[in-house]
């Protein structure tokens, strides 16, 4: 697991009620699996055994927190003049920014090599080398 119930509890306003700790643990496991799928197996294993970087812990807790506060996957709620709406309510999910944060923490660049066809054939432009990374 890439985060603990204690870490999630610290980020949850009012904390996690004791009768929700088992569900919180399960949600953290689910989110950890999603995050691990974004990185190579060696990185996932290292993070699982030695602890994930702080940014990854924050991502896991944010996604787990969303799942905990919306267990029935409601798309919107209106109370008086206040309306809350979620774009994705399909259970556990990561935003594009969260995915990018995980990839950065794993050292996965946000760019790739590009092949451009010239009249004399293909030329490879390794973007990471061009940017000095």
C-alpha cells in the first residue's frame, strides 16, 4: 500500500470515524493499485516496500478521500443554493494532474521521441535529449 489509514485520516476534515477504517483501508488499497499500474513494476515494488514519495502519498490520499466522501457515486448534490458536481463518479479514479504527479515521481518524462518524415526518410528527434533531460 502506498499510504496508510493514518495518513488519510490526517487529511480528512474531522478524521475518519472508527467504523469506516476498514472501508478506508480497502479504498487505499484500490487507489494504490491504480497508482502502481501507472509506473513500472520495479518502481511499484520499491514504493510498496520502502514507502512512496510524499507527492504519491498525497495523490493516493486525495483519490481515496473522494471515494470515501462519495460512496454511492452521486454525480451531483444540491443543498439550498449550493450545488456540488463531479465529472467522474465511477468509484476510484485519478485526475490527469494526479496521474502526471505519479509519473513525475517515478521519473517518467512527460514527453517522448518524435519521428518526422522528411523527403529522404524518417529522422528521429529525441525530445528528452533536445531538452537536456
